[in-house]
C-alpha cells in the first residue's frame, strides 16, 4: 500500500532531512530534528504526492489517506498523552503547509485545530486558564474562517471586506471600547463573548456555521493547505521563483504547544547567524505570551533574542537571554547542534510553553548576497565547509546583488534622516513612492523606479514588491513578511520604520511633520535602515575584500574562461577589473553610437550613402583612422589577452540621418542634392533588415568595407607589437551561413595581412580567423566551416531568432503570453533554450571539432552571462563564455559551480579540491562602476 503519511515525535521519525521532495522542507527537517534528539512536538506529514494526486483526481484524496491519518494521529496522541477531540484531555493540532522549497507566507496555516464546544471545558479544566483557552479559540475562528471557509472555498471578497478583516475590526472595537492597548488586556469573559460574536459574524458573512467538530476542522485545515498551493499568491510566487507547479506541498499536522499561556510562555524565530550581513551571532526575535505567527505578522514590535544583537530600534526591549536565561542557553545549544549537523545557517521557529522549549521548525535560512558570501567565507575558516561548498553557497543572482549600488556615504553624511527602521534588505535604492502593490507594478511597467511603502506587507503584495526597487514598511520586524521576501530576493528593504504613518487610502505618508505624497522621491539605505527624502547618489559596492577573496576561490574551480562583450577601451578596462580574461565580442559598429561618435558616424553615413566604389573608398579612407584608433586602444588595454573583433554588422538604413539639417550636411559633403540623398536613403530600405544586407553579406558585396577594417586591425596590432606590447586579435566574421562566404573574406584577410606585415617589417602578427555561428545553417555545416574557421563564437541572440523564427525586436507581443501559458518555460532570448537552440550549438561543436579537434569555441550572445546557460556552455565543452562587463563575476561563479556540480555527479562522495593555479588568470581588481544590465539592443 502506498505510504502517504509519515510520523515524527518522541526522538524518532519515519522521515529524514533527505526526504524533502516527499515531505517538503518543513516535514523533512522536523523529522531530522527528532533524530537529533531536539524537542519537537509530535506530529505527522502528509506527503507532496498526495497534493499532486489530489489535483489529478479533481480534488479528491486517495482512499487510503483517511486510515493513515487516523493511525498517525493515534501515535501523536500516544506520545503527547492527550487525545484529539477528547472532552477531558484534548489534544490540539496545527495544520501547516511545507513545500520542497520554502515559500514564506505564500500558503496557509491553521492553529488550535480541535477546539470546539466538546473540548473547551476540558481544556479549561486542564490548564486552569480560561482566558488562554478563549484566546486560542478566537484565533482559531479568525484563521479558520479566513483560510478554510473563505479562501479555500474560492470566495473573493471586496478589498477590505474579507472575514478576517471584519473579525479583526470587531476585536479592535472591543479594545477601543475598553481602552485596551494590547490583545493581552482582554479578559476571559470578554474573549468568550467575542468568540460567540465571531461565530455569528462568520455565519452571517459566509452563510455557514463555524464547524464544531474536531475531525471536521482537521480535514478542513488539510484541504485548505492543499488548496492554497494553487492560490493566487502561491502561483505568483512560483512564477517568480521558477518553482514547478507539479511539486505540490506537503501538509504537516503537529501537536500544538502554546506560547500564549502567560508570562513564562513565549514564541520566537531566529537565525543561527545574521541573515542580513552574515555575522556569526545568534540572531532573532521573540514575544512573550504570544502565539504562532505573531512575530512574523509584524503586529507587535518583537524583542531581541540576545544582548549582542540589539539594534537602535529594539534596544529598550528585554532580550530572551536576560528574561529567560535557562531557556536561552538551551536554545543556544540547539543552535550549535543544528549548525554542526547541517553545516549551514538555519532559520528556526520555537515556542516556550510554561518554561519548556519546543522547536517547531528549522530550515536553511534565506540570506542576502552579502550574508551568503560572508557566511561561506567564515564557515571555510571555521572548517565547517570546504572551499567548493563555499563556492556553491552563493547563488550567481546573489552575486549580482553584491555588485549593486549602495548609497554614497558622502551624500549620506550631509542628508537628514527622515526615519529609521530595521535594515531588512541590503544596498541602496531611490525612487518614487507608491502605496499599493498594483501601483508599484503599473509604475514599474512605465519604466519608473518605485519604492513600495506599506504599513506592513502581506503575501498579496508580492508582485508589487518584486516590481519595486525598494520596500519600506512602518511596522514589522526582521522576520516580517516583507523582510523575509526582500531578503530572499536581495532587494533593498527597510521594515518597522515606526515614525512613519502610512495612509494607503489617501496615498500619503506622514513623518516628522512632513507629508510625502505618491510620486515623491525617497532614498533607502537598506543596510543601515535609514530613510532619506529625495534622491541620493549611489556608489559601487565591489570593494569588499571578502568579495575579492571569494572570487579567488571561484577561479580555482572553473574550467570555462570568462570574457566580456566590450566595445570601447573604457568598457574593456572595467571588464578586466571584474576579472574578464579577454574580449569575446567587440562590436565595431558601436563606435558609431554614444560618446565621441559624431565624427566617425558622419563618415560612416557617407560610406553608406555612397553610390559607387570610389565614393565608398573615399569615405572608408576617412573612417579608417577612427576604427584603427579604437581597436588599438582596446587591444592595448587587454594587454595580450584575446580580443575578438567582429567585422561590421550594422543595420545600414538605421544609420541614415533622420533630421533634415543632417541630411543636408551629408548631401553637401557628398556633393549631391538632398533629393538625390533621399532617393539613395530610400533604396537602402529593407522589408526585413534582420535577414537582409548585413554581416558578411556586406563584406561580399563591398569588399572594400572588409578591407578597411582588417587593415585597421592589423595595423593597430603591428604598431603595438612594434611598441613592444602583446596583442592577440581574433577577426570574426558575422552572419555566416556557408564555408564559401568565409573563404571569400579569407582571401582579402590574407592579402592585407601580407601587406601590413611588409609595411611594418614584421615577419608575423599573431591572430586568429573565425566566425560567429548564429545561423542554423552554419551550425549544421560546422564541419565544413571549421575547415576555414579557427574559432567559433556562438551568437545565440541571432541563433535564437533564426532558430525559433522569432524576431528579436518583436517578441514583446507574444513571448510573455507564451511564458504565461507555459508554452515556453522562459524567454529564450534571456535563458538559452537548451533543448532546441542548444541542440544546434552541440551539433556545431561536435561537427566543428571533428574537422578541427582544437577548434576554440565560445559564446557571445546575451546568454553568456546567464547562469543556467553558462552551465550548459560548460557541459557542451565550450572554451569560454563572453558577457557584458558586470555580469563577468556572475559568469565566473556560474562556471565554477558548473564544474563543481559535474565533479560531484561523477564522484559524489569525493571531496572536491581546488585546482592549483596553473595558467594565467586575471585576478579581479578593485572598483569599476556598475551600469545598467543587459546587452545592447542593436536593432
Ligand atoms: C548574437 O547574435 O548573438 C550576437 C552576439 O550578435 P548581435 O547581437 O550583435 O547580433
Ligand atoms: Mg548576431
């Protein structure tokens, strides 16, 4: 019989930490903690397989499940010495979700399940604490009616009309009437009365009685957790995080322990190290006399765990270390046990019931990029993990976060702090404030940078949080929803800035006598928790010596070389500072855009509008010194590292001036009438320029264009050689589809090479002659092409375009819908389509190397800096990847991780040791400003 339910508790368990796929992260780790002898309330886990079956069978459970749940429940009863639904000695349980990967706050939880008219008197008799029992009951009604009776039933109330909000308002009303500050002030009679009113309200709003049977509540809770797997916010989160729908969630049913049984009870969450900066300090928050989600919900400002980690915001509050020293010591011992066992930072949840400590959860804690890096480096020093493990501990996307800007300390010094909060997500961000998640999404779509300001965030805000560059909340602690999510994404975030009062209805926030409205600018320092009015300048964060040290580790493991796509000497220098080992793509035409491009552009335009060879040659002669100068400067910066110079691949008609005065100037220079110029410009028009007169086709029709460029390359190289410098140019022909095209251009290259050698009196100039593989035909005929080409560089932008038949510039109209409908797993221009385009890449490499075993192969399409694509490039045996300068560190890390994974797969138990540094690698240097991400869109 299939096993759907796994028990845990009493120092033993049926599952283990390795069973995450089946038991979810929470279930697997609860089991593991039992094996470690850590006190865990007994319970059982319903597997993720049941979730999948449940959806497959039109929301019906497998038959055997009911019996297995009964048996597991009986075991819990035995261990805990209580019975579920028993009038005298009732057991209460919690019902929680638990997917393979944690999805904080995205799915549902119900606590205190089992409280009903039959069990309430027994609970009161047992605890001698009616106040506690009615408090637990009112919480059950609030959660259950919201989660099970409303959300899981598919009821979508109007904004602010949800049952939970309505019940919350009733609670507030009672508090206000009585003049109470906190929930804890309510008496037992008041709570009892409130519970009756709650149940009447539930009936009135939802049209159903609140269930008064323990078993009915239990199955309602289980069903609601499964239903929440397909709830709106869980689905949205999965899309963002790339979590497959098929994984499903497990359900954990666990005996309740109570943190709200008075002043010797408490509840808390903690991290075994600081998740924001990685400090090796036990770090967390707790609340006395509180239950379950109170700490994360951000309703009360939580207390610090210990004295060492107090912050400006919670300095006045008592720490657990001083309030309950014995329990704190026990918790500290568990912290060390867990870290030693898991060899990683853990995120834990605990409850103290009348002085007794219980662990409710442990999992690998989410952390910022800075924290990931610092922890990994510390743990190597502590000999807790190996260098290769350290390299695997930082996700390439987290490295991206480390390269993100921080608020310029100089600017910050002179700025007045508007408010202070908890530093929940690192780095700096400035933008316009918005007050709803929907506005954040809409404004971001218009290209605006927004800071999402909320009183507190809830899981419904997740898309807005994603769209914003920063998040600011007036309530909540370091473990509030906003903080957890932002930290997971490495997004700048400040929570609990109590001085701010947010009026989301009017879209204003008030702070220190000022009123800021929607659209006003603020700056956040998420590392310190400071909010400033207006826009402060940002600086690069790469000077961190630990980052440099970490990148040294990284380079010891990778096999793939990492080059950069750079078109100017400045970009090349910057990329070298990030560790680039060459230029994989120098797009010559980029010298006609941007800074200092006016003069060369004018000459290029003359060349384009020329009508015959002599006009064209004259224009090319004028262009020559500009091209040569740029290439020379770039070769010089790269100091002997390979520089792949791609010959012109310009969209000709786009370079024709649009403005009348410019057209007239050009006509004068060419000695023709403006009408004649218009006519010539018109003749350049192409219906489909992407497949038109571009790349090698230009060089074939106008060989003088190739000649000029090749001469510029060889002369630049020759002059540098004469100056005693090292150079390694690689001439790359674009948009090739046949060997014959490459041969045609090679004749020119050979001739000019001899001429330049003769001119400079050189016996040889080292260089390579190769091609881009960016047309499917070229990949398929790579065996022949490699007879001439000494290297291949995969232009996966065009290869994707031509392979899919998707115009690079027109995908906005349909690719998002393809991704939404799961016709494609991702935008193939962003993440390489390994199945199809990847197959072309593999075929090309295989056939090319059959002809030329030492053929050098790289990639220069945008995928060269995307981690999963880099892993693919490693797997198919490329020599290097090339990407934009500040993606270079990301590609280096992705390449190292690919190599480590490969070794692990081959010898899973063997320790992976860093390679001895043999061949020359460029060590990353300090500095270098970051700039907007992504490749340059050319057409
Ligand atoms: C490519 O096609 O992948 C490439 C690098 O060239 P471009 O983007 O300039 O067409
Ligand atoms: Mg291309």
